[in-house]
């Protein structure tokens, strides 16, 4: 809650979180499949889904809260908790932006020989919508595009539920001093 209050109530804290994503995506992005007609259709679909804005938002949440993600609503004939099957993928129906508090690891990769050892396998999506609606569905990691916060140690990452560290947590004292200085100057 402290990080949320800081992000939403302090213009400097918000700028610390928003500057990198805004700068990186200021010119948008391109799609390159090798077929210009397909590229044009894909880029139009990305624009219809506001993908650049959603990616910027997820990246901002990663910087503010240690993690953000895009949850992909893929129509591949399988349930959301099952691995994405690219061979039967018909369409991307929606993209939802969430922060680390809304996407909590439910099961972890426990095979020590797996390259994904220690990473989430299935997430529990815990979000609320307007009017009291709730969504608590299970989502396989292949249907999630993660934006991690700052790198951290393995024990700290476990404490943070598999996510990175917040930029705001690291800059909290400096922001408090900066804001305190502004208040003091104003009082003078």
C-alpha cells in the first residue's frame, strides 16, 4: 500500500516509474514476419488492442510494484490453466494488464533439471472489476508476458512471490528527502 500511495500521490515517484516505458515506446513498435501484408494486419490488431499502451502500463507496474504482466486471452481451444498451443492458435481475443498483487504464483516449477526451476508454472489471477465483479482464474505461464522489477537475490524473490524489487522501494528515502526539502523551501 505504501508503494501504491507513493506512486499515485507523488509526481516524482510516478515519473521514476513511467519514464523508461514512455521513452522506450514513444515511437511505438514494428511487427516483422517477413510478409508485409501479414505485418500490416498484425500491427493493426496490436493498435486495436492498444498493445503499446498496455505494455507501457505493465512495465510501469513492474517498476512501481516489482512486477507487472500482460495476460493473453488466446483462443487455442484450451483452458487458460493449460499450456498455450501455438499450433491451434486461432486468435488473440484480449490482453489484460495486471500488477504483481493481481497475479500470484499458484504452482511452481519444482523439477531441478528444468530451465524454469523455481519459476511460476501457473498463476492465480486475482482481479476485481467495476460493479463488484471478481476474476480468480488460473493462468498458465505461457499465457503471461511478465515485466519484472529490479533484479534481486533468490531468497528476496521468494519473499516477493516470484517477482522483482520495486524501484520505488529503493528510492523511497531519497523521494522523502526531496519532498521534505520542497516543503521546507515553501515554508521559508
